[in-house]
């Protein structure tokens, strides 16, 4: 319904030194068809307001450090699926409401000038024939833009989200997420974090004995590292001939894996993990090496409070519910691998070796 934007552009660094924008009553309508089931889903989403800011600080090396914010309020989304006649998938209709969502992003060493030059090159080469003809220029532009950025860190929160479905309403009072990644460098890294707090589900969809056992808090924070993103990109630039299909020589694929993972492995770390309910709290952390030519190695630590209370609830239900009986067997084995702590909790120390 309304859009306002203002910004100050710096030609030397090809970046906006500052900018602000406001969008009011922003509507998005989508129609998607599942290629397998041919089910058609129509969604309509309305945002009462969408605002944002950005700042950039040029650096002596020609890149910029940039920060941005996004604030969205009054989110309403509805989806309706029309399944084809006789389809095996029943229609899935739902609506989502959210009070607000806030995001922040920080970019270090963003190669704004070189990236804009690369975009401009594609604008000047709008066909495959022109791209192939001048592909050496393209390769030079790509190399000049590396590593694109040094690092990107983004985090966000969503508040008072509710999902209404045919079986009832789900609620997520608070959700958080974070994403971090390095650029196309030898120090390849990708981090993803996700958390939900205060989750509630509709009554009646889980057995009564699970009251207090279904998690209301869930957090995961995982980072992949120990890989080289620069070497395979430079190898592709050196080998590629865009006039051919495929553009790289046949049989060269193993060289890309060796360039990507020179130690033939990747590191995975978990931090600040949590699964909790009103009855228990389970936290975990760990660090592993995924060996592409062997078994993973590493260590992990899990701590839990409330396991005895969980087992008492499940034991009481096991006499009449087969699902509880099966769960009880797993809990007994789970406790057997752990070690009691002085505060009444349990700890599991995991050491994975070859």
C-alpha cells in the first residue's frame, strides 16, 4: 500500500553508506504445484509493516563492513491445498499469525565493488553466446570478486507465532535463529542455530500420559568447518569451458572433492543444544570429525535432569499403553549408559573412536 526508501550511495565502494525503508500493508500471493502429486497450494501473506536499515563502512582494501536490520510486524498467512481427485495426499490447509519478527545482519569484508562489476558484466552479456565468447573476462571478474565476503553473521527472533490447522492450534511464543558463514575462502565455515521456546500443541493429539513430556523448548546450534571453499572454485575457473557440456573435463570430479576437503574430512560441532519440558531438561554439546574414508570420531556430553520423573510417568502408563511399554524399554537402556551426578542429574560422556 505504501513504500518509502532513502539512501546514500558511495560510487567508490559501490555500497550504500546508509539506507532506511518502510513498507506498509505488504501482500504476497503464491500458487505452487507439487510436481509429484499435482496438488496445488495457494498462499496469501500480509505484513502490516516491514522496515529496515543498513550502514556500510568502506575499508582500505576496497571492501566494506556492513550492518543491517529488518523489522516485520503483523504477519498473517493462509494456505489452502487442493489435492487432485483420488489423490493419496489429503488437503492441507492452515493459517499462520505472528506478532513480529526482528533480524540483524553483519557482513565483514564485503567485496561490493567487485561484485557489482560482476553483475554489470552479466548485464552486458545477456545471452549464452556472448558469455561463452568472453568467458575469460568472466573468469577474471569472478576471481576479482573472491572471497565475496570475509564473514556473514545473521540472527533473528519471532514472537507470538500461532499455526491454526484442522486438528487444532499450535503456538510458538518465541523462536530464534542464527546463520553464520565465511566467504569463498580456505577457512570454509557454516553455522546454523535454531530455537523454539514455549511450544504448545492442540489437546487430544497425544496420549494423556505424555503431558509434561512433550518438549516446550528445543535448541540446536551446529557448525560445519574444516573445508576449503576457495580451492574448488579456483579449480573450476581454471578448468571450465562454458562452450562444452559438461564444462569441466570428464573424470575430474575427484579432484574437486580433494580440493574441498584436503584432509578428507569435515568438522561438525554442536553447542548449547537443549530439549526441555516441564518435567525434564536435556542439554548437549559435542565435536566430531566426519571422515569421508572412515568412521566419524569425536566426543559429546549430554546432561539430563528429571529422568526419574520421566520414567515414573511412562511406567505408570506402560500397564495399559503399548507405546509407553516400548518407550520404557528405551528409557531403561538410556539410563543404563549414563552416570549419576551429585545434583541428582545424569550425564552421558560419549567418545567415538575408529
